[in-house]
C-alpha cells in the first residue's frame, strides 16, 4: 500500500464530508461596446467596505463576489449564482453595463484613467484606496484589472504543518490546473499598449499565444521585478512568516524614491517597503486565517495557524454563467486532497526556480505537443507528469464519491484525463476556436458576446421577492455599517497608517480601527 493510500484510508467519510469551500470571483464592469465602465460602484450594491458578499477589488470598476464557506459544491454554486442575479438586476436598473466574463480585461483606457476603488472617508477605507494607489505606481493599473476566481478550501483536523505540505505539492503540480482550467490564451491589444511582450498577432482585435493556456498567470500577469527578489519558502509556517515579515519591513529603493506622499501631500502608497501589506505578495496559493478587527494577517497566522488555503490561479471560464462549474470545483477538491496526502518533501531554491519556469512555460505554451517541464533537474513531458498526478487522484475521487454517494468526483477526474489527451477540450483551446469560428478572431467581440449571453441567462433565472428583499437589506446594512466606522474614527489618518504598517503589529496585536483585510 502506498503512503498516499494509507493516509486516504485514515480519512473517514465524516471528515471528507467536512470539506468546506468558498469562492471569491472578480469581474470587470464593462460597457456594451466592450470598453471599461468608468462609473462608480453602484450604490444599490451597498458599501464595498462592509458588504459581506459584494465588494470591489483593485478598481471601482472591478466587482468581487464572495460566497460563504459551504459543505456542498452545489450550495456554493447556488449562493454564487444568487449574488450574480442580484448584481445583474442592479446593473439592469441603472443602465446597460455587464460583467466581463474573461479573466483578461475588456478594452482599457489609458493607465491613469482606470479608476481606483473607493471605500469612504474612514481610516480603513482611505488606507484601502491608498494601498491600491501604491499598486498602481508599483505595477501599473492595467495589470490590476486582470480578474480571476479564488477557491478557499479547508478540511477538518489539518494542522498548519500539513497545510504547508499541501501548498508545496500544489505549487509543484499547479501546471496541471493551468493546463486543464486556463481560459486566457488571448487578450485585447489595449492591455499591452506600450509594453514589450512575446505575444503573436491573431487579428487587429487580438494578441495571443497559439498554445497558451493562461496568459493571466504568465509573464504578463501578476509579476514584478521587485517581487522576483523574494524567495519565499513554504517548508514551515515559521519560515514563511519570516520571509513575509522581511518583505514587509525591508525598504525598497525604488519605492523609497516614490515616497509615501507626493510633494502636494497626497498619498502615493502605504509604505516604502518591498510589500505594503501581506496581500500584495502574489502567489498561486496562500495559507489563510480569518483575522480579527485591526489584526494583521501575518500576526493571525503566527498566533493561530493556518485555517484554510486560498487557490488563486483559476481563470474565469467564459463558457459558464458564474465562471466556474461544479465539475471544476469537484476536481479542485480531489486535486487539493491529493496535494495533502502525497509525500511532500521540503522545497529548495533550485526547485522554486523550476516551479517559476514551469508556470510560465505552461501559461504560454501548455498545449504545445511534446512540451516538457523541469522536475528535479530533468525534463519531463507535461502530459506524462499530469497523467501520474491523475492516477493518484483516482482513489481519492472514489473515496469522495463513496462519502457523497455519487460518481461526480470520479467523472471529474475522467474528464481531466480526456482533456490531457485531447487538448482541444481545454477551455483555452475552446476560446480560440470560438473566436475563430464566430468572431473573426476578435477577443473583445468573443467576450462581449459571451458576457451578453451570461447576462441574459442569469436575468432569465427565477428570482423571488424574498431574495430581492434579502439582498437589498444586506446592501442597506452595509451602508449603515460603513457610516458607523467613519463616525467611530478618532485617529488621524497618518497616525492610523503609521500604526497599521508598523513592524510591531506583525508579531504583536494592538487594538486599532478595523484592518485592511
């Protein structure tokens, strides 16, 4: 019996049934012609600062929809669908905007015209906006308009050490998710205007990589020279925390030159350190812990350990209404369990370099016949490595099926095998095929058509007065909650900022106004 099988046998059906998953989904608000909507976050959606289910990400134009942690895949999708239905009804009442269903953005204006998200006049609200101003200065606003789906996942009884073992294996095997789920092989030329890139011209309305899977996760996505200097290890919570602590406290010369404030006194960024706050660190997966009001995420991890993991590499699937299917979620459950149960040796600087190479290689060329990746200093075929992982996933899927009295998990793995053998089945290949067949190879025309279909499909679904009343009440309460935070402020913003970014707060909790989250 393999170690994986032995560990799987120790998982009772009750524990397997205790898996919790939640979704955070980002989408740009777009105009009918395929350009970015520059209007403020709709007031009827509530306060982006305090609403539990509807907020904004980087831009005022970028909606983020959040479910709770659910025990059932279908319940998670139902909640995500209902949030979408409410948002679409608000957008319909206020005009003709729609949610852009691709991870790569719609037609973008000049960088400085992309509006930063605003969260009101409270210290915490201002800090969230200043943080985004800093991101714009550091990486450019266009990069921040990329959207994705984050999959939050936990299993009862898993220790921080075991979660970090899961994370190491996830990073090793993330190429398989990029191949199977990547849906961003092309983009609108406005995204790279004035930038160097390796993309090929598909048409006047599209740049692409012929065998690309997820340009969002490649060299044009969330990458930076500054963060390239970070070599974060995932061998332990202590080592990971020390790496982040150093990045959050080490001044970075280019950011020191920029300064916290400009000569006119307006804020450029929250801090001049390599990272302003923890969330600035880009990664395919993060260890997470629910934070208390005013608490720094790094302190929460150090104090109470890992509570769940956040998978961050999933593209929006433009072919389904809410961007992800139940089958994909079930495959993620199987994949994450495999990462948890398989042997997970410590990582090393050499392996971390290999993983970065594999990520970029798969993002740009994942469907290329015969593509090889690096593993332990050797070249291995992507398809062969992927097949090995899926072989290990099969008994896990069977155990989940037994716990849920279904065959859905095994079907998800079987469909992954088909896609591995037949690249034309992957979302990235289907995107390019649909662009060619129906939209003259125009990226914007394809996504605009899919976005319109999605809007019509969700508006056509049943929606009752009780649902409308519940979501309206949530929006109204969030506005009241924001006002209460604003009234309660006593510190000046500068005093709040200095206190929040202080090194002491990374290892010692101090009571302040609610934190950035």
